[in-house]
C-alpha cells in the first residue's frame, strides 16, 4: 500500500521505516528541510538502535522516501498518518494540538481519492472528532475516514516493539477504514493477529490510560523504596516478591530516580486535564505526578546526604544523563533535577553519557562533559549512576575507588550488589536497599 507519514520525529520516522520494511511504499514528510536532507543522506535525527540500517536498506530498495512537499505525497496515498508532536502546552498542561490540526488542514487540501487519515500522535479523547471536522470543512466531498492508531513504542526498543507488538489498537467503526488498516498491518499476522478494533474515542483513551498505569507502577515502587530505606528492607526483594504474582507482573517495578522521557510526563498531565474538563478527576494519577516530581528532587538530596550534607566546591561525577538507556532523549530526564539540585548546593558537576551529551548541553549549563566514564570519576568526591547504560554495568570498581577523592558510590538504578561495591572499598548507597544495611557496610 502507499503510505504517507506526516512528521519525521521519533514516532513518524520509526513507523515509516518499519512500514516500508513490511513492503509498503512510504513517503515521510517534514517541513524541516535540513532534517529531510540529513535523512536522505542516512543521518538519523534521533538515536535509536538499528534505525539507520533499517532506513538505509529500505531507501535503497525504493520503498522509503523523504520530502518536504506534502501535497503530492498525500495525493497518491491510500493512508496518511499524522505523527507530529503533541507537547504539553505552556501554562496549563494540555496537549498542544496545533501541529495535528495544521497537518489535518493541509491533508484535507491535498487529498484526491479515497484516503484513510490516521492519527498516530498521542492525542486527547475527542481529537479525532476535530480532525474529522477539519477534513469535512476543507474537503466536503472527499472519501476520507479519520482513524485513531496510537503508538506503543519504547525508546531504545522501538523497532522490535513495532514489528512484534503486544497489540495494535485501531479506533474506527467504518468497515472500509477497517479493511485498509487490516491490510496495512497484515504482515504482523505471521506471528499472531494483534489488532484490537475499538471506537475512535476508546482508542485515544487507551494510549493515555496505558501510560498512566505504567507511570503509576514506577511511582508506586519508588514510594515503596523510600519506605524500605526507612525500615531496613530491600526493595529489590520486595519487587520480586510482588512481581511474581502474575496479576501484578515484574515489569516497571524497578526502583529508581523517577520517570521521564517524551511520553509519561506529558501524557499523565494531558490525561488529568481531560479528566478535569469532563468533571471526572483521576486522583491516583494526580498523586503519581506529584510524587514523581518530588522523587527527582529527593534524589538530589540523597546524593548530598551521601556526601555528608556538604557539596560546596566539591566535584560530583554523573554517569548517565538520558531518561533511559539506548536513547539520546533528555526530555524530563531525572538527571536534570538531580544536577540542578547539586549545582544549587554548590557542587561542581562532571558528566558522561554515551549518546545524550549534545541534548544535555541544551538543558544543563556549567557542566563539564567528558568522553569517558573514568574521566568523569577522576578526582570526584562522589560517583552517581543515574542511567543504567550497559557500559556502566561492569565498571572496574577498584579503579573507580582509586580515582575518587572520596569513595562514595550512589547507585540510583541498583545496578551493583552492595557487597561487590564494598569489597572494592566504596561506600555504597543504593535505592530502597535499607539505610541500616548501608550504614553498617559504610562503617
């Protein structure tokens, strides 16, 4: 089938490349001429493992194209996907839908023939209704159906998620649109039939409900981790103990410094605004958002406490800046709040990240960025692991000890067994590992 993808950001580029790998002919459209030029030269605007190879192979096969010219790309398409950004609107937390509506208007002016218009962007309930109104206003005679098809891609594993999904949610009650969407996703049937058809509004809400629930799991185990520290319990064992219950499951039960990224922060806020607009508040999610914000600031205080409460003029080595490994995404990353808290306390911050430094430089000032984790540690008064990149999982701990001014390791991802760390001569502070045990080992 002929597919046009409006937007070459994270969702649009990954989705477009994967659709072309299924055998469809895909044209990705973006207003940013520089981005299109880079993509035509196989330079990826984002870091996602395997994406460059996927894009290159399908461009060479003549199935994947990039352009700034929307009209001809839409005119020849069987389906047009809207995959533009929906960031939180400044001031009120609502999703900014201006890019979605602008795309809808341009599509309406360009469609020529039967077209399914698919909202891939994460949008609040009822957005599809407004997109349809825009289409009808500008192209009243067009045979067009507006469909919701939210994405469920994890940064760092997006290609595998797209090709081997738990489910593909499609919101439409139109038989023809359903046929088109079934044909688009037909290659997935080799594994199983993952399609779930719902009404359009239901589909829109599924996306927000899913992300809010995952954010709740993360926040819940982080709150339990704080209790573990207070009572001398081990959150890793608590997580395993409750995660083995298949009604709960083990995923998203790893204690850490709080959630971040492009989805959970903005989607939880957008869900709360939708709930308020319909006089149906979701108090659980309200508590999650508040607790997660507090969590990030608390991690800064945790580092300061590990340093004896005084960081003025002292150097802290930060390993990991992105909100999770295998991405360069710095949006709402816990490292931002942690570093700012340390700088407010007078600390000098030296940081390393395999992929996120360029994005971090746009958000964090007065940080000494280095190219090697051991270079970050040299002469520091504490080492803090913020993001669990693979290359941080097997550090030479004895070398770390020899490089540090003070042998303090604050492991905010619980990568290391505390016994292994203390054998290397380091004082270890994990998350939810029990303050009593930490104090005993430190002594």
